[in-house]
C-alpha cells in the first residue's frame, strides 16, 4: 500500500472517530415509557353498585407511580375487561389542582383508556392520585343481569346490572341500497322485556315528508337479549303468522303469535334529498303501540321516537314499567331456621297519603314462602296477621321495593320466635337526611345497656334495611359504627327494649347527613329559581346538581336541589368557595356562572345564595324531540348491518340514553376554572383527578429496580467506546509507520 494511500486512510479513520465521539458526547432521547394497566394501577372503585344496561358506570381508578419518574410523553394504557365497554372516543384532561398534567383518551375500539403525560409531570417523583370517570363507560357484553365481578388488572370490584326498563325503542342507520340511493334502515324493538302484552299492535304510519316508505321492506323477527345492551334477531316470522297492512306512508302490524315475545321489526325509508345525508339534517321517525284486552280500562298505549343524523343513530321508548315480583321466606328464629308453613300475611303498598291494601290472606306454603307477581313499581310491606301454633306473631312490617326495572324477584326474609321464647327482634332503616333515600352499607353495634357488652352487629342491605333476631329480653343501645360511603357518622345512640310488650319494636329509622369535605361549624344554603318566572313569582327548581369547590378548584361534593329548589351544605370551615352547576334539571339549560361566597370566623348566618336557570330553547341542551343531541332520549341497541341481520354493540343504552353526553350530564366539571372551554357539550366530562398527593420537592432519581424504559437523556456508551477504539488504532498505526 502506498504511503499516500496510508496517509489518506489514517486521516479518514481519524475523522470518522472524531465524528463518532462528537455524536457520542451528545445525549439522545430515550423512547417514551409505555406503562401498562398494572404498572401504575393501585385500586379500582365502582362508586354506585346498581346500573341498568345503558347506565354510565361511575368508575374511579387509583394510581401510584412510587419509584417511577414520569416524564413528558410517557403513556399509561388501561385495558378494560369485557364486563365494561367504552362507548365513545372521548378526550379526558387530567389535572393536578389547576395544572394540566396529561390527557387521556377513551377508545371504544380497543376498550382502553390511554393517558399521555405532558411536561408538567416532570420532576414529580412518587406521584399518585385517582381518576374519576363519570361517563363514556357502560356495562359490557360479558356483563350479566345480577352481580358481576369487574376485574381491571389485579383489582376487583362488584357491579350489579339490572335489566332494561324501556318496553319499546326505535333507531335508524343511514346507508345506501343496491342502486346507491340513500336510505335509512329503521329498527323497532317491541316488548323488549318480554312482558305479557296481548293484542300488541305496532303502528308505523306517520313517516316524515323528508323520507318515503319503501313498500315490501318490512321484516319481523323474534329477538332475545344475549347480555345487557346486546340483543340478537332469531327466527324471522312468515307474513302469514301476523296481520299486516301497508300504504305509501307506513304499515300496521298486529295479531302477533306470542303475547310475551320480544320482537324486532326492520323496515326502510328512502331519503328524498341525498344532500340531507351530509348537511346535518336530522331525520325523525315515530311509532305507536297499543296492547291489552281492548276495553276502556284494559288498553295500554306507548310510543317510540327515533332520529338519525349522518351516520349516528338514536331512539327512545316508553310504556308501562316492568311488573315485578317478591318472594317472602318464613323461618323460625331459633338455631334450626326451620321453614314455617301456614303463616298468614297481608300485603300493603306504601303511599305518601295512605297505605293501600293490595292483598290479604297470603299464606306461606310448604317451603315457608309466599310469592306475589305483577307488582308495579313502588314501596311495599308485608304484615303478619296470624301464625301457626308454636310460634309468636311478629307484628313488624317487612318492607321491600319494586323498582319497575327488573323482573328478578325481590327476596325478603322474616322470622318468628317460638312460643315461650324470651327473645325478640328489631328492624332498622338508614335514610339520607335530605332526600329520604334508603342507604346501604351502614353498620351498627347492638349493645347490652346493663353490661355495655356488644351482642351483635347489623349492616343495612341494598334497600337500606337491617335485621337482628334472637335478642334476649333486656334494654339495649343501637350505636352506628360506620356510615354509608359519602355520609357522616350519626353519633346519636338509640335505646330500645325487648320484652313481652315489645318483642318486635317498630322499625327504627336513622338519618345521615352527606359529607361535605369539611369539619367546620358553618353552613351554606342556596336556592335555584325558574328564571323565566322571576318577573311573576319565585318558583324553586328541584333536581339541579351542583358541585361545591374550594378556592383552589378542589371538588368537595356534589349536591342536588330539593323539592323547594334548596341545597344546604354543612360542616364548612372559614374560607372561599363556589358552587358550579354540573347538571341542569330536566327542561332547563345549564347555568355556567360560578356562585361564589366566603365564610369568615365571624359569620353567624351567611344568608341564602340565589341563582336561576332558563328553560330550554332547543339545541344541545334539549329540543322538541329525542335524538342525537345528547338530551337524554337516545336509542339503545346494536346496529343492524347492511343486510339488517346481525347486530353490533351500540354505544348507547336502553332507549333512554344520552345522559352524560351533553350539558355536563354525568358529574363533576373537570376544569372548574374554565367550565365553558372544555366541559359544555364537548364530551370531556368525568376526567377529574380528584385527590392527587402533592409530591413535594422534585427528585431526579428513579427506581433502579424498574424494568420500564424512562424518557429523558442518556449517553451511548457503545458509540463512545467505538470512537476511542478507532482513535487508539490511528495513534498506534501512525507511530508504527513513523
């Protein structure tokens, strides 16, 4: 090799080594960390336990990044199980106080929530908090009517699903026919709850003039629910199996073969102006239903409205509530729990004015049971009127509630003490002090007043009732040891006596106040009026939901106006606060104005704050017809495909959807400082980080035990080593040839 060539190669290698060293000396960015469900998840809570098939699940996810340094661009993807389903793509901002630290996106395709952290997370070592999701997640395809164990990562919580409450619903999907013409495929779901509906008639003869009914497009199927929110069409009826008439404006169906069958009816309309499929035009459709024995007192009527805009779809329905049933089981109060036949009861319905006798002389059968069917929604109670030989009569009311939303029988139990027994029983009920709603989960000790010994425990059930039997004669104290979630412990002891005269005392009622987040001695009251009537009279508006915030924007609680339009919050400390309306009452527009007030140490009586709401004038907060505008009347069910034969899960629910999709329906305002910018009608409800812990000083260290890559700067040791090797080789080569 010539000397000049060797010199050129040496120079080239030296230059290459210098380039490598220059690049190696500059840090390069690592890949953003991609955390999975269990990497940060520290707990889950389903905050309300009972949901119908279309309810938004109130879900809280707790998370903990202890030992991990979160950085700008890091992501955390939470995979939801099939017992839950994400119903719409929705962006959720996440805050630490008033600082945006990241954005989450609910994805209905992957059934996930993916959070991307921003630069404001930098330097927050050992960060933790909780994420409250109020809307956008509903019971999923694997959920069953009844109890469900919901598992997210390594954490569990219980969710109870009740069946659909709408008897009828309707929806539409825009598509094209074989000629490319724009059409709407409408689906009517009739007798969704398989109730007894003799002589059911489906009347579809009032199609709007923006559509034309396509004759011969009607198909009738038997349908069934596969899981909450998911149905399938089964056997297709022949036209000879029912009576059918049609004209240019619709059709009428009656004479269906089964009185208790859930039916799906599909038909098509042609869109008269194809431009309306893309310009935001709303297509509406209405159907009527009758059923019963035909007499003036036996004919029932209902209706369902549907609307569709673009490729969205919706529907609504109404009709009688589902008739429910109850099973009472009677046993002995001794250790044998013997089933007691032959006990006689009367059944009453409780009413605000008077109690109505529904049925008397109900007798427990050989299994100690009484079953009563076809009960409309309401509060009821049994009263024992006679008991078999060998047992003492228990005069206590045995209360229960029919919700009108499920056919699953309510189970109630009662016991009788044997004759000669010196024992008795008590029933307690736990109530919300403001609303009178019954509360589950309150816990009590029953204490012997003479010995101060705890002899038993009572926990109120889902209906707010608790029972204790086999209480020996004596004097007792009932003491609350745990309040229901979100309520203040009632510290008032209640005394009662068990003896021959009071072997079963009357129901003991105990009220609880809601927690307000404070432990102070001050109260704040607010009244909401109808703004349209202020010039005539001040009319209080019930059902408005307000969130109370402190001056830092921390949500302290959610409150609802009572029948007089009043909210009262107790236990407040001195400081500055504001109310912000987070859900308007039915028929009203939301009021975005903060209602601010300050409590000082010297305040004795703050006075009553006042606000008002205007009536709806249309638009996203309401409108004259149910539809896709988020007004709480959207449709439910899986969409038919282009052939109208198969179903895909629809992101809505039981014929009464839309709650939470507009006007902040669904819970806490996520940015109380800017309620108009990211809360009203933009689908960002429910993403508040409610209790992040202040991490304190920044910490540049990280947990070396974590195997996850972290964002930030790092040096390429390999490149540095390679550069040094090249330079060493050059020096050696030059010296050898010197």
